[in-house]
C-alpha cells in the first residue's frame, strides 16, 4: 500500500517523502509544481495535478493502491492571504474538501494534515498547549482552523485524522541537497541566509522592546527533518487504530531573534548585518509550544537543536544559492 503526499514537492513535503522512502515505504506525490520543485524529490513517483481534480486523485488512488494521505498542499503566505482571500479559500479549504471527498470514494480513511500554530493567533500564555482557544489572525490561519474543524467532523463518515500544528519549520536535510528555497519564503532562517550570502544587505529585527529577555520576539524553531518524522509517527498512530486528534509539533523551547542572530554568527564565523526596525502589527512577543501531548501520544520529540538548524541551512544555501536547478 502507498502513502499519497499532496504538496510533496514543497519544503516540508519533500523531506517527509524522502524520509518515508528511506524507510522503505511506498510513496506517490501529487503536486501542481506551482510552488514545489521536481528536483526536490528525485526518484519518487510524481503526479503533476491539483487536489481538487477528483479524476486525477481517483486515478492516483487506484493505480498506486493508496491507503493513507499526508496533506501539505496549501498556500501559506500570511500577507498574500490577506490580499487574495478567495485564492486561499478556494485552494486551502475547497480544495481540501474536494480531496477528502475523493479519498472517501476510494476507501482511503487515514489522513495527516499539515496545520499550523498560526491557528492560535496571539496566545494568552506561553508555552501554548492544545487547549488554548483558536483565534486565527490571518486568512491563511483561518483556512487551517477551518480544515481542522472539517476533519474533526469527518469522523462521522469514517475518516480518521491527525492535524499537526507545527511552529517554525527551519533547517535543511543532513545531506545538504534539500532545503528551503529563499526565493519563495519570508521565514526568518532563509531570510538570514540571504543576508549572509549577499542577496540582501541587512536583516530587519522587527522590534527590540518586547517583554522578553532581550526585547526581540521569541519563537519555537523546529528542524524540518524532525517535522518529517512527526508526520511518519502520525501515520503509524493512525495505522494502529489511533483516533482523530490535533497536536502541537514544537521543541518546547523559545528562541529570540537576537539569539538566532548570535547562533548564526557562531556557527558560520561570519558577521550578520542587522538593524532594528519598527514592530510589525500582530506579532506576539512570545510563542512556543507545549509538546507534552505529541510526546505522550505519538512518542515524538525534537532531536535537533538550533545549532543543527543553522548549520544545515547554511550548508544548503552555500551549495544551492539559487535554489533548485537554477
């Protein structure tokens, strides 16, 4: 039987596809390649298509004997989502519903969903656990919360799911041949690398007067390979009869922007030009995970620290300054 990975040519999806194939699992990727890269998944079966295309999804399920799905295929830029809400709802919400409908028609009943800690918005406390209220503050985050609720309701029609609310994905594969293309992301680590390698002149630190130890925002950075492992453990949990759930995927440790800068300079031996910029609207001071639930239920915990995140990202960007095959 085969795992279908939607959006599997993207950043986290490609790392998950590779891990599963290295474990001897059968994998097929469905990706439009609008924001994914064929070169990210060499040697892995790829079908170029859309999750909302029931004919394509059905054909993939039949041909590859799909029995479970990991669903990454979504737009994920917060700012873009506020400008193009229809695009986000059509792809992230309507597309996901169409996907599930086709999967159920083909007796696929195990579903791992790539959600986000953005569903919490600005949490009242840190670390944040799964009992915290969902208060999404962007269209992107709202689409994630909507699909989580939709999946929970699908228990009634036989679909069991795990929604993984992960925090700040970062880093690259140990081999140095897979990573996050900085041309397609605004995440902090690749933005830092753009400055180190001269693609940007300076890093903006958005605010240094927050109520944190050094005044800069605090976040939870999770190595992408650890995230891939969380998806595998979620699949295994469902395969052994696990019930539907949502859980955080984080280290349980907060890192400030200034601490990340210091670590980057330590790892690379290079100075990182940066300047203090005004706060961004909506940025909470501190957000990091309480990972108690995922440790207890899925047996997962992060194994790589911030130094390994920076080291692996630096290696990837040094070898691939123009991303995949460019």
